[in-house]
C-alpha cells in the first residue's frame, strides 16, 4: 500500500508512517512537496481544514498507485475560555483513492497571547519563525515544535501529529461501523 504525505516535514512523515503501520502490514509512505497556494499560518478552522483537505487531494492526485493521500495542517482556531481566544491544533485529512475521506484533530494548546496577536496581525509570518526566536532552535517545526518547548519536552509536535492521524484513520480501520460517503 502506498500512502502519500503532502509534506516533506520529517515529523509529519514519521507520524503518518507510525500510525499506518499500526494497522496495515505492507505500507510504503512517500513524502511530496506541496505545490498549492496555502496560507503560511492558517488562522481559523476553515483555513486549517481547507489546507489539510487540499494537501490530501494533492497527494492522492500526484502519485500514481497511491491508495491514501494524507494532508496535515496546523493552525490557530478560536476557542472560548482561553486567554488569547485561540488554541493551536493540528488537523489531518486522509483521502482514499475511492474518494472517501476522513478528518482527525489533535489536542489543542494555547500559545501566549502576544504570539497569537502577532500572528493575526502579521499574516505573512509562521509560528515556526517566532518559535525559533523564542527557543533558539533552528527548524523547530521539524523537531519537537513549540509544544515541546512549552511542555518542557513532555509533549512533542510528533505526538500531536500522531493524534491527528490516528483519529483520522478511525473510519478506515472500522469500515463496518462507518457508512461510505
């Protein structure tokens, strides 16, 4: 089975491979760079989900013989009862070659208010840029992520990505419980 991840970020690729190998024996995970117009820093659930969906479609449509295309997108989504008004979440859409797809979401966490306000004001900036400045870790988005810094290495970006992929794969591993679309 060929599974294509619409990202060359090693964290995303590793998480997809980890989850799919829990449920399927013969899995080859391929990573492709995405050539679609996506916001640098998605803000709002619509932008996050649209980015994950467009990535998943791009993956399945651009690799011959792919069975699944996987799109993963992180961003800020509005939530009440937060100081900043937002949580950072990861969304995963798994798109099957049949046209069926499924969505999964990671747990969310709140960023400091000043970071959220900066990202909203400066739409051309990515969280990774700010996280690198705060932590001094180059390419932090391909390592533990800002979540690793904030939780003192208790939770990593890979953990959140695994959550999103694992919750997105549920309908595919429980076909008898989910009606086809």
